[in-house]
C-alpha cells in the first residue's frame, strides 16, 4: 500500500513539473452566485479524467520522509469533483459539494514545504494529498482559516522526485466569494486574503498585488483626445482605456490582465452568465501550441483544459484544447456512494458541430434579401 501511494505521488509530481502558466479567477454574479475559472497549461496531454469521489470515502495520507507507516486519515464529509493528471485520481483542480474550491497552481522558485518531526508524523499530509484533505474536511474558507490558526492544522510536506519537488501554492474559495491563498516559503506558511479573486504563478501573491500599482491608469472607458497646442489626437480605435494592458504570458502579466478584464466586464446576472464570462476571460490567457517552447528540449506548453466551477449549484464545467465544446457535470446528480470518472479528452463531433443541414431558404425581407434579388 505504501509503495502504491508513493508511486502515485511520484507520477503526479512528474505531471506538474513542466506546468508553466496556470491562471485562476473568481466571479460573483448579481444574484450572489460564485464561479471559479481556471486554465491549465502544460507541455503535453496529461490524459486528465473528470473524477467524482463520494461522501464517506476514506483517505490515508502519504507517509512523510522518515516517518513510521502510520499516517493520518480522514473520511470525506462531502462529495468531491476534480480533474486529475495521468490517471492518478489526485486533484489538479477541484471543488466539493459544500461549495468549496481548491486550485493548486505552480509556484516555482519560492516554495519550501514544512519539515515533519517524528512527533507530528500523524498530523501531516503531502502536497498531493492537501487538496483532498481540504475538500474532504471543510465547507467554507472561514472553517479553513479557523483550523489554520488553531494549531491543529496538518503540516504539508513535499517529496523529491528525479531531483525536483512539486512546487505549488493553493487558492481556496467558497460559495460566499470568500477566498484565501496558502503559500509555503522559506518564511514559513503564509495565508493571504484573496480579495482580488485572481491567482497565477510565481512570484508570491503579495508581490503580485504590489505590481498592480504599475497599472493604475487602466480604465473601462476610452481616453479623451490628446491635445498638443492647436492639434487634437483622438485614439485610433476603441479600447484606449486599456492601453498598456500587458499582453505577454508571464505570471505577473496574466495576473494583471485577468484582474482588469474580470473587474471591468459587465457583472453577470447569474451563474450561467458567470460561467460564460469565466471562459471569455480565460480565453485572454489561452496558450496555443508552439508559442511557448523550450529552446533546449523543444517542449511547448499549451492550454490543456479550462474549467469553470459553479460553487453555488455544484456544477463542474470544462473544455479541452482539441474540443472547445463546454461540457458540464452536476455533482449532486452523480451516483450516490460511488466513485466515478470520465476521460475529459473525448471530442464531440471532432470538436465541431455541423449546422449545414439547418440552413434555411431566404424567402422574404424579414429573413434577409428577397429571393428574387438573390
């Protein structure tokens, strides 16, 4: 059992080592519905599954280095839905039926997980177990925060695999819109209130917020003409209020771009509109094959999939690179008490819907040009 757990963890680590450009956003509709959108970028297809774990499923944590084989365990208080990687059935992005979302995003160059002393071996989880621990035990961000400050929260450790460590930070958001970011660095465990509702990758969250000060000129409104002496120079087109919005794919630029776009966009009325908006905003950071290539290995990162989690209605939406059709699973309708899965990379009509046969004959001015003018 121990060997199996370690093997699965190693596979998951390997899957995420090349993850370069993940982006998450939170949207709140006028009716208070909350939707979390996230894009996953990587260098090759991870063969992700949509997985739903039932309430009541028992989990045993991986064993921390140097610890005896007596890890902590817990039982899911809620059903959990997520996308995994490489058939590991461990979350790459997840939510539970209480309306809590957990998003692990790459955090390279800054991560330092916690050491686990012998007397804490039974109170520790690996970085791979961490999302399942949170989603299996908590319903709200406030509950997570209370546990973090109680001294009873488990330590989180990493495991080296092929000279690398799975470096992540975590976004936790609930259906009230409350959100936190949990980071593990040389300064210890740090928790930030995620009031802006955005997370990308390195550097740390507090630096990302400071960097936004470089874009205080952003506006949803077009700029007035520039007047120089007797001459007036209007903008060359629409969108001049966003002049200077960063367009590259670095984590800091993506952070600013999606923060501005989601804030300036018309607030959705309900969860359906919020899901639609989430995918539109995530399209602004979509990574096509070939544009982000490693010069040495030739590996190119691209957006494998994007998700929108409706925390209010327990709906998990997703689309893939090869099929932009948005699919949805309603977690409340999944077979109760069973663990189920579905491979996500299943094209619908090869990603396109043929509407040729649905075209109608133009017969009157009300439906286009008169037939005798065609």
